[in-house]
C-alpha cells in the first residue's frame, strides 16, 4: 500500500510539480500578533463559497426556473427529496452567513489597513467580490418565487430604477421589462448560476493569487524585525480548518432547528405584505432611503441617497489609493474613524430596521 | 398659399369663439345655486350636499327635480310656472318616482337600475303607514338623503352594505322616535353582536346579510313566522334542506314555531357552536326536550360523536403543529386535513337532519382522512427526531475531529515554536 502511495505521488509530482507547491506553502509565513484572529475570516469566506457551489449544484438537480414551476420545485425539494430540506437550508443559511463574514473580513482588512501597498489590488478585487456576492444574494432570493422574495425584489429593483439617467433602463434590463414578470425569473436564474459564478471564478482566482503571492499584511506600527511569524502550512491551514468545522456545526444547528421556509407562492396581482423589506444586508440602504427627506436642496432625497451610495462605494474601492499615510506606513486616524462611523451606521440602521419596522 | 388658407381658418375660428363665449357663460349659470349659496343653514345646505350627489354626476340639475328656470337671474323669472319647490314628506315617494319609475327616462342614465321602487314601497310597512297618514314613517330621503345622494356602491353611501344597519338604526334604534309604534328598538344592538355583523364589520365581507337582505329594502316588512325559514334559506339552502328532512319540520309547523329562529335567534344570530347541541347546560335541545326522552338521548349521542371527531382533528392538528415547530415541512398533510375539516362542516350541517346514521357515515369519511394525516404527522415527528439525532452524531464527530486538530496544532507549535 505504502509502495502504491509512493508511486502515485511520484507520478503526480512529476507531472503537476506538487512538491514545488508544497515547498511554497511550507516556506510561506503568516504574521503572528494580537490581531491574527481576523486573518481566518478570509478562509471562512472561501469555505462558505465552496459550500454554496456544492449545495447549489445539488439544488439544480430539482430546481425548475419558471414562474409556473419554481415555487413548486422548491416545495418539492423541501418536502419530498431525501435531505432536500438540508441541502436548501445549508445553501440559504451559509449564503447569509457568507455575506456577514464578507463584511467582517472587509472591515477587519480596512481597520488593520491591510489594503496598503502593495496590496491595493487585493482590496479592489475583494471589493468586486463583495458586489458579486451581494448580486448572488439578490438574484438567489427571488428564485423560490414566494411572496416575500417577490416583493423584496420589487422593492430592490424599484430603488435601482430611481438612479438618475440610467435607472429605468437598468431596471428594465434586470427585470426583462418594466416590472417583475415571467421574464424576470429566468434572468435572475442564469445570472445566479452562470454569469456570477463565472465572474467569481476569475476575480476570486485573482484575489487568492494576490493573497498567496503577497502574503498576509501585518498591522501598522509593528517593526518587521520584531514581528513573529508562523508557518502557513500546516499551522495556519489547520487553524483555518478548525474554524471551518465550527462554522459547519453552526450551520448544521441552524438548519435543523430553523430550516429555511418555503412561504407562500408569489402572486403578481396581490398587494405587498405590510412591512416588506429586502434581505438584511440591503436594509441599511433601504432604511436610509425611507429616512431621508423627500427633497434636499431641491434634489429628490431618494436620488441624492442613491448617488451618495454610488459615490461612497466608489470611494470605498479607491481607499488604498486615497490613504496616503497608510501607504507610507504611518497612522491614518481619519480613515480609521471614517471606517468605524460607516460600520456603526450600517449596524445601527440594520438593527433599527428590524426593531422599529415603522420608521 | 396653404399658409393663407390656414390663417383664414384660425381667424374665423376666433371670431366664432368670441361670438359664442357669452352664450356659453349663460348656459353654465345656475341661479338656484347662486342664490342658495348666500342663504343660511337649511336653505344653503343643499348647495354643498349636491356637489357630491350622484344626480349631479349624471348631469342633472336642481330644476330637473324642482322645476323652475335656473338660467334666469331674477327670482320671479327663475321660479316660473314649472317650479315645484320642495315636496312635502308624504309627496316624496311620488316625487322621486316621477323619474325613477319611468323606465324610458332611467335608461338614459342607468339602464340596469330597477324602476319598481315605488310599487314595492307601497307594499312595505313604511308605505302602508304613509298611506295611513303617518308622516313619521320612512320615505326615500330618510334612507338615501335628499341632496347628498350617493350611489349605493359608494362606501360612504347610507345604503352601502356596512352602513345599512346604522341607516335603519337611525329610526329603529331610537326609543323616543319608535315609542308610538310599540316595537322593540334593540335590533341594531343585537345585530352588532351577531355572526353576520362579525363577517360584515370584521372580515369586511360585503355579502354578509344586513337588514335589507332579510326584510327587503323598498318593500321592507318583518318576515312572519312561516316565512323566516325562507329568508334564511336564501343563503343557508343546504341547512334548510336538511332541516326540512328532520322530524323538527313537521313539529315546528304544527306548533307554529319559526324554524331557524327558534334555536339561532333573529337579529342576534350568534356564531353557532357545538355546545348548542346536546344535553348539557346551554344546549338548545334541552329548551324543549325533557331529560330521558328519546330526542334527548339522540341529542346526547349526536353530540358525543361530534365531539369525538372534533377531538381527533384537534389531536392531529397538534401533532402537525409540533412537527412544524421542529422545522419539518407539513404543508401537504395540513392541506389534506382540510378534507377532514370539510367533513366536519358537513357533519355540523347534517345535525339539522337529526339522522344519526347519516351523521355517523359522514364522520367515518372524515375519520379515514384524519387517520391518513395522523400517519403523516407521526412520520413528520419521526423525521424531526431523526434530524436531531443526526445533528448530535454529526456534531460530536466534527467536534472530536476539531479536538484532534487542536491537539495536533498544539503538538506542532510545541515542536517548532515560532
């Protein structure tokens, strides 16, 4: 047996140069400091994405992307397919956890200033991954074609429709018409299972290559000479794996005690349920639009808020190039405070949306 | 050349407009409104009320009912020989009917509207009293208003379903006003407590019966003992059919007891419950049947069968709830349980036949469905237990693996400290 393994590994090594990869991993070091804990969230994102791919492929075996059959196929998965309830619940729960972990990973990277040179493109690729996964969440939410998902999507696309100049055209392109209709579901489906995965593979590939080649960033103010390091393989990988297992247990508990519901089939002619809102990760934008006055300096409040979010997102992407102090290995309190204020705003407004639904 | 022709056309158009403009102003003038607008209280009120009136929306004017010439500014010229003024109370039905009974005229506005209101009115208790010279009795304007008449499908109309009880109650719940008629005045209060009012006001079911559905509207009169059942039959046809097959029918007819009302009441028809049936306190059967008598025992048996069926449905429903709370999808068995609930509704309806054999047969049909759902509910609960067991085993396995990895990390760190 040992001989067989030795021969097999030698065969593969001569063709794939696995020993070179292993050597690279063994030589690669990870900085060790009081904030090392935050490094693991990137790996958790990757793990959750893998879960998404596997469970998504399994769901494809039964899901049918048409207005007439989508809801029924999801109901069939939940009630008739062996372990169908588990696969769909794992897919839905891990998708939500993934978005949450992406936010944690992004803000920890921001506050540790890990975006500074030479990791600007790692940050930018990460920013695009955030947008892609938000699009994954938005498109996937409609696929069960139930009342909540239908109206939440309508709220979301109505917001997109208010973007000046291009809003209506963008909305019509997304929906396949002026309103959600039979044409919308297949668009969302192909976006969810074909176009977004393609973009993800490319950008995630770039992101991972950058992380591996440039290594993990160490926090500002720690002298390189005094910095302690530990091996990426096997130490970091094993710790990463430990985190993955704990997350997996958490998902299992959530799926067994709170399996993802099917709800009521969407009715295009029904009135929207009271207090309808988009998925939790969009609520800070949704509530901001509700809170802003109808007009601010003669500009429609809604339009101003959307423009603010677009400009804000653009600036957020360009942070590595704007934070000159961090690039020179100096402290940049303005960016730290700005990041904390944005984080606090997102948390407070999201919580308020659920605690005070009438705001 | 073309331009010159066009210019000529515009010019002649302008001249025509200038010539007819004063005429159009005259046509719009309504001296009734002009004068009454400046008067006080009662004389001014029609001006405001008429703005919303359905007649105004059909293009009718003051003069269409009251006569006169509103085009004239001078009061004497306006109140010419065609002027009728306000009708006296006893003239109102004929006054309204001058148009509303004219089929040819009404077709110009609302071809679907009936034109027999007046003839029905004279058959009504209200009409008969008016004929006897009682001017306190209801005339058209008491239920429809005089100048703010809204179409009956307007939610604010006095004759819109959810306003009708209050419209009738304006007179019939007024003790002082109804004193001379020596009839009860608690109908409105009783109706508000009824299952019918619950459907109307809480569920907003506009098909729920209101006063006119049982008493008629223009031909309103109280149903007599023999006709009450026919009033209820308008909606509860199958119940009435079952009742007609029961021994009660003959007995009630012979004793002159009104059918449905005897057990369910009239204005205060409460939501029926299973406790109306049987021999316990509060059951309607014991109002007439003595303890130990054959009908008394039959009532007891029917109640026992019904209770057993209700309890079986409740037990299965609880099992489904438990499975649902534990996250198992039970929408299919819950849907199937509806069949059993439909059987229960039929059984409750069948109790009006007093035919124990027929009732038991229907209960058996329902029980078969309940048994099937029960099996599915038990399977769902088993599935819930399986999921929890699976979670415990998987979690233990993963935690053991996690501990092993944790120990391995410690071992590696011990061997090669950073």
